C-alpha cells in the first residue's frame, strides 16, 4: 500500500502549522541555500546541497525536522 503524501511527510505537515519551509535556490551573498526550515526563532535547518528531485529535497527536509524534534524533545500529536 502506498503512503499518502501526508503520511510520508508527517513532520513537514505538522511543521507547517507554526513554521515555514523554503525550497529553491537563494544566493544571499553569504550562502547558496537550496532549502531552509524556519520557525519564529529563525533558521532551524538549511542546506546548500543540490537535489535531483522534489522528492529528494522533501525527504531531506522531513529528516531534518525529525532530527530537530528529537533534539528538542518535541513530539507531534495528531488532533
């Protein structure tokens, strides 16, 4: 059985309630960011990695949010 996009990217789905995700090349003069995860406190994660597909960048973002949640003790609750 194939997972829905909401199931596969649960952390992204939950993150979007209070945070933001930026995807796309940004040459700020300081860094060449291709993806970024932000919250009210600022940048939580960003990368300069070049991705070969949208799925690859979403997988990286999903993993980054999962790592951040683990480090900060955040556990999502589906309401």
